[in-house]
C-alpha cells in the first residue's frame, strides 16, 4: 500500500534503493528517517510491514506498507511466517520499482524477511545497529527472543554467505562485535549515520545560564539511566538549582520513577518526545548524559546518535556508551567518557561541568566543531551512497585528498 508517494519515479532518473524496516518508525529510530531523507544521489523507497502507533511523521518520503490493515491478521502473520508478511502481490509491486539495491536496517529484520526479500534478487546491505549483533548468541538460541528467533544466529551466518549481502556497522565497536559474532570481516564496512548539524544548533541561552542535566533514551537496562539517577542523587544538594530531565519511555519507566521519588531525586520524566522537542530540551541543557552499559544478555549501545545531536547543539556530553565513548566524543575535549557503571566517574564529570562555566562552554564549542567535521549527516550519506554504488554497480567514485577520482571495483569493500 503506497502512502506519501509525492515523487514521480518516471521523472526521477537516480538509482533506486528500497530501505526496509519492519515497523515504521518509532521515535527511537529517527536516525533511519533522517538518513533516508538526506539521500541525494539515490531515490529511496521506505518499506515496512506497518506503522508504529504515535510514531514518527513520514511526510515527504516515498513509503510502502507491506503488512495487513487488520491488526488481528497482522499479529497472526507476525507470529507465523515472514512469507505471510511479504505477500506475492506486494513483492511484484516492489519489483516493478526496478530498484538497484535493497538496504535492510537491523540484522534481525534481515533474517526474518530474507526468505522473500531474496526473491527480489538485489544486492543487499544490512545495517547493524546494536542489539541485533551484540546480544549473545546463546540468548537467542535459548528462545529468549521468541520461538521464531531461536535460529537467528545460525540463520544470520548463512545469510552472510550470500554473495549479494554486505553489512554496514554504525561504529567500529559494532564492526568488532560483528566479527566476534562470526560475520566475515571482509563483508563489514563502517558507515556512521551522523546528524543534521543544520537542525541541531546551539540555542540562544549561554551554557552558564542553564541548569538541566539531560538524558534521552529508552528506559531499558542497556541505557543505564539508573546510574545517572544515582550520580545526581549524590551531588544534588551541592547544586540546588539543577535538575535531571529524563526523555524516553520503556519497561523500566515505573521502576526508575519510583526510585527517583523514594530517594528525593530532582528528576522530571517527560516520556518519549519527537526530535523537535528534544532540540528544545537541548536549548536548556547544561550537560547531556548517556551512561549506557552492556546488558545481561549482551545488548549494548552501537554509538548513540543523541550523543552527536547534543554536541551539534553545543552541549557537552558524558557517556559510557560502547561506541559513543570511543567514537562519538573526544574525551577531555568535547565531553567525558567513563567505564560502564562507574557512578563515581560520572559524578566527577557532572561536577566538573556544572561548577565550571568556562569548561562547559569550551567543551560545547569543541563538541559542535567535532560533529561538524566528522559526523555531519550530509557527509556521512555521501560515504553511504558510495557504498551503495559500489555494491549495486561494482564501482564507486570517490574524490581523494588531491581531488582525483578513484575507482573501486566490486568486491573491494572500503571501511572508514
């Protein structure tokens, strides 16, 4: 079922990529929408089984829904077989688009829909984001992800042997996890997603006048919100004008709210917010914190796009996110990285940036410079589109430092 189909493919001469994500699209996956929206050399068709209730607006994007309109039928299909989700008529409709490439987000989705997706017979890229490759194989095989996903690890390794398939890791940390999982090293390229530095910009209020400590993320184990509550609890009496602002929903929401209430932690829980509201929160933020950890089942942060958004907005960041701490910030210059669950180090970072206006302003300024230089989504998408070209057509054009055009033949995967 098409929707928001504002573009006429007959007039658009660019190559076409089908971008697949099972459900379109929760607030926590804004990065997928923005990556699709910012493609310039490729025409993108965003495909999913159905829409997320109260999810992201998809206005202006070329969208296809492959699922069923009746919710009961959709639930039956989801529990039984991917063959019921990608029905043959809709598969024929996608074939009619004459796409050049299939790009699937999350390895779990790639495994689930591969029996029919492979019938498109397209070169395929699979983006690995975090839980889909960090979660322990034993966890899946024990059935913790559901009966249908017990064979996910073995199925993913089989899928990886298909000559049409190549993987994109959103960070070097994710690439290493994929190698440890068993994916072929020569079939994994790193492509950062990046952020729109034109949308996330420093707000008018100086950092010296701001008193919010911001957390943005799902309220789940791996995001580590509890450790931020603990750290702030230990110092809040010394900073009576400050408060925590918690943005996000999740299964630990009630538990975290109860903890804050029982311990008297000054924390405002705002629930999930769209990107424009997060930007408004950043305009009032002195320090951004994402104290992510490795969950008991191995799930861990891929990079943490919100870390980049905060720095683009001129806000210092403190994080223990596996990819974010290594690649998202520059420790001691744009923010502070600390070990997972190290509440003392998190507390010290908060104190340093809360009591020193000059340091906070310096980190904020350098943070924006860092993201603009290395993580702007327009530049990141150019790298992505080069991989598209290489995988779809066998060659890609890249201007080197000298400005000369370089050609890379099919099979030579370039990693950044």
